[in-house]
C-alpha cells in the first residue's frame, strides 16, 4: 500500500527575536532570486555590506513585540496548530510542516516523511494567491531539498486557491466573527495584501490578478457595497514602485476624510505573523 502524506509549506520564521537570528534569517530570505530580481553583482554587496549590518537589529525589535516566550513566533505557533487540525481531518495521512527559511527546514521534514514510509506527498503551500516570490519559491525550495535525498517520493502540489469557495467562506466567517466582537461598527473595511514590485507583474506574475479575484469573491460573499471597502498592499521593501494603493497611505487618506473606524483584514496571510500583527 502506498502511504500518502500531506506537507504544509510555510515561508519560515527566525529561531528567536535577536539580531544574530534575524541576520541568519534575512540573509537566506533576501538571497532568494525569486524574491530579489537584481543582478547578483549589484545585490550581493548591498545585502551583505549594508542591509545585513542594519536591518537585523531593527527587525529583532519588531519580532520581540510579537514573540511569545512559550510558543515563539506567531507564525510558528499557528502553523503548528494548522498542522494539528489538518491531521485531525485526515487521521489516515501523516501531516507535517516544513519551512522554506529556518526550522524545521523542508529537507529535514521530507527526510522524516520518507523515513515513515511515505511514497506520495501532497504539498500544500500556504499561499492562496500565486506569485513567483512565494509559490514558485516554495517549489524551488522543495526541488532543492529533493535533490539531496536518494528516495524521492511522488509529489503533487495543491494549486493556488485564491477564489476557492471554502477559502472565501472561511475568510468571511473570520471577518464576521471578529466584527461581532467589536463594540463599534466599522465605517469602512480595508482589505490588505502583501505587495510585490509592479515590474514583477509586468514580467508575467499573476499575483495582482489573483488578489483582485480574491477581493471580489470576498466582497460578494460579505455583501458589501462598493463604497464600504478598499483593497490595498502592504509590507513594502526597497525603493522600487510596488503594487498600489499602499496600505499606510490609504489609512492616512481615510483619517483625513474622517473615516476612523476601520476594520483591516489580511486575506493573503494564512497565519498571523509579523506583517499582520505589527505592521
């Protein structure tokens, strides 16, 4: 009998909220050519001589604000919870998770699954909307891990699920539940997604299209009128122009218009993390 397992693939998190840990994390993260499409001769000195000497301490302070002494980073905590819950849904299929960056590394997780006798792996990237910076990067990382083992299992990737009914209904359920806990009614809903450089989309990345389809499906499910919501992009990095409108600028404009009771949701993030809690 061929044993099938499920592998949750998440971006990753630093091991601890310290400068050295963030330096290791950021070096691996920002060395991904899928993420940074700048010639290596230009990017290498910029990354190693400037960014990695300044940004780790800044990032460590941010992570310290969201870090839990018992459970660690929010992303690690919720990924562990998701793995456990998925295992309960599929008791006959081993469920594991691996990180593209940090621990547990994808390679170690795959080795563990192969050692269990698993011959087929269903890979579940935690990215609802496709982007070369996320989904394709996860595929690259998995491929590099598979190159280092002798017995390679059959692999099947779950495709992007940006407008899958179950995903949209789950988003709507969470929004309704959280809104019901408020003592006030939102004047406006801001739907914020992680951004990517516009140039990536111009070169063929379909991320912006997937974001629009998720947004329209969610708005339809919620029954919101067009003047009750705005979709924006956050977590900018570098000086290049990114997808717009920017979340921070959008919030400032709303404040100037007198719109102060704003409900912010982040459908592109499958787990709470630094970007959803601190940024």
